[in-house]
């Protein structure tokens, strides 16, 4: 199979030790696939590593958001990446190897079959401390309730950061609901689902096992919980 119709968007913040490995796996596994690295002013060699990958494989684009004067944020970076992409489908994933690149092909197949959204579903969470599991579970319950009472679309993991989307569908939905996307937040899929009427599109789930990040640290913290509460309300 050729992957010329697909772009992988990787939001990055200090992923110099992970990004090259991930991009080379993607490029070697999925012939013709495009990659966009949406970087938020990483202080390490993330952008240099992405440029090096572009020299080797081609079609690796870097959005240097800080240089462009864009407000920092994971959701805002993903939106920039999707906007900049030029392919029919886009797949969003973390750059820290927590989302297995082997699953990209399964998400791609679902999109090609006609689903507007295909969501990577964490089948198993490895090694999370109790407090993180507890906070996460509580937020999930509230998130599902928000979608339910608003008559919005749901899926098997509404907070997944690993999903594929039909680009035109995303851009249309986003352009009509810009103010409902929390740019600084971590949950762009949730913001998208919120804006879609239940059962108006086809959504599929693709299970995978969430890994521990390979190098570096998570940037998720209390601030992201506040951003998520803002997402619930908007
Ligand atoms: N562009 C951008 N990427 C970010 C930001 N925060 C985190 N990331 C990236 O988003 C992905 C997920 O972040 P991570 O900190 O691993 O979150 P976690 O997996 O929920 O712990 C990784 O590729 C990070 O490098 C941000 O503010 N801007
Ligand atoms: Mg991570």
C-alpha cells in the first residue's frame, strides 16, 4: 500500500531524543507518507533532528511555531499541523514513542474505508501511579457525560492523542467552532467530538497498548487539568 494520501502530525516539545527514531520508523514502514513536526520552541535539538530526517527521507515539514509568533499549546500545534497538511487524511500522534507506529497503518485503513475519525484506544495503561489513574478516570467520566448531555459524538477513548481524521472534515468542523477548541489544552480530539452531532459521522476504534515514553518527561500536569475543564465548558 502507498501512503501518499496520509500525513502524520507530530506535536513536539523537547523530543530530540525520540523524534528521529519515530520519523524513520514511519518513513520506512509507510512508503510515501508525509510528516509534519509542529514544534513549540523546543530548547533541545528536536527541529535539527526533524530537518535531518527531511534530508534523508524528504517530505518532513517543520512548523517552528515560536518563530512564527504563535501562542504555545498542544491543541494549537495539532491544528496548525492539520491546516498545513496537503493530504486527504491526517493522523495525529505523540512524538515520544508512546503511540506505537505499527498502529498507524490500522488507523489509515479505517480512514481509507470511509470513517471520518479513527481513534487509537489505549487497551492497557502501563505503570501509571495511582493518583494519575484516579484523576484520569474521573476526568473521563465527566468528559463522557459532557458529550452525552450535549448530544455530541463519542468514541472508545475521548481523550486519545492518537487518532486519524479526514482532513476536510476536520477543517470544516474546526472553522465553524474555532472558539470551542482550547489551544493550550491537550485534548484536541475531545474538542472535535464536542462539535460533532452524535451519529452524524462514522467513527472507529483501533486498540493499542500505551507505552512508557522512551526518553524525556511528560509535559502533562495540573495546568492541563484546568485546560480540560475549560474544554468541558466551551
Ligand atoms: N507543540 C507542542 N507539543 C507539545 C506540547 N506539550 C507536549 N507536547 C508534545 O505532545 C506529545 C504528548 O505530550 P506528553 O508530554 O508526552 O503528554 P502525555 O503523554 O500525556 O504525558 C509529545 O509529543 C510532546 O512532545 C506543547 O505545548 N506544544
Ligand atoms: Mg507522552
